[in-house]
C-alpha cells in the first residue's frame, strides 16, 4: 500500500481547526475525516460526486461564491467555514424551493435537514408542483416522480457507476426536467435488468419496491397509476 508523506498532503483550516489531508481530497471528505457534518442530498459514497443539489455548499475565504463541498478539492492554506449565516441561508432556501414543488413526505433526510435549518415548507407556496402520474409498469418497482428531487443518483447507479445498463436518463428542460427512459418507454422495453440499484440509492419515495409501494397505498391499490 502506498505510503502518504507530508509532501503528499495539504493543510487547511476547517471551522477554525487545522486539518491535514491527502492532496486531492474534497472538502466534504476532509470534513467527515474530522467529524464535521455537512448536509448532502445528491452525494452518495458509492457514486461519482456531481454537485447537483448544492446543499453541501460551504464558504471558503477568498472565494466569490459558495463551493459545493462534495466536488471542490482542498488546497494548501484553504480556510473553510461550513456553518456561516450565508451558508445556512443558502441551505434553507434550497430546501424551501424543493418543498415548493416536490412531494417530500417520504424523504427523511430532506425533512431532517429542513428542521435543522429552520426551513419553512410554505415559504415559496404556489410553486409549480411536480404532479406526475405514478409509473407502475413492471413487477419489481414503482416510479413516483412527483417525489423526485432530481439528485441524479438513480441515473448514475444505472450507468457506469454501478450497473452499466443505461436504462435511465434525463428528459425535459427547466421546471419540466425529469428522470425518464429513452423515448419515455415503459421500463420493460428498456435495457433495465431490474437489479434494484436505482431504488437502493434513491433518497426519497420516488423509486420504491413494488411490495413497499402497495403497503404504503393501504393494500388497496388506490394510487394514481400510469402504465
């Protein structure tokens, strides 16, 4: 195993504490190494960090904008603050915007962060809701994209981060952006192998095993389905 020397590491200041980590380490990894929690939604330890949700943004002295900790690498002498007023305001706004358009009742991490940062789910009331019919087109799992926060995890898991099936992709633009399949085909008509990797990494109720979905519906099938 390669030996890490002082020449291979960088020192930074994290919330007033000096931290030394290997060069190339992300701010998020450096923070976790010393027990500092930075909230994340799109990040997953088994997937390539993508910086989409921006909930992990932190303040770096000298930087004009907040930096996404999951993809921003540390540098020698960097001074990072993870819980400033600016950072917390940004996180609160992100969460409130999510709540204005997405059904978050089955998103425990999001709900926990909303409480932690004092986010008001009704702050941006009147936003365009993601009212998308449930896609129940296979025997294994159900897709309810009204609960999708567009974190990209499922797409990455289906692609070269895990399964290499490439059944899921991105569709639409702007507020109409959504996770979909090629030509919006039913899942059995795609390259899906029904491995369940996408379901396992979903942080909300957007992807759910069929049995769990039926139980949540009260065993009577009273859900808005789309084949």
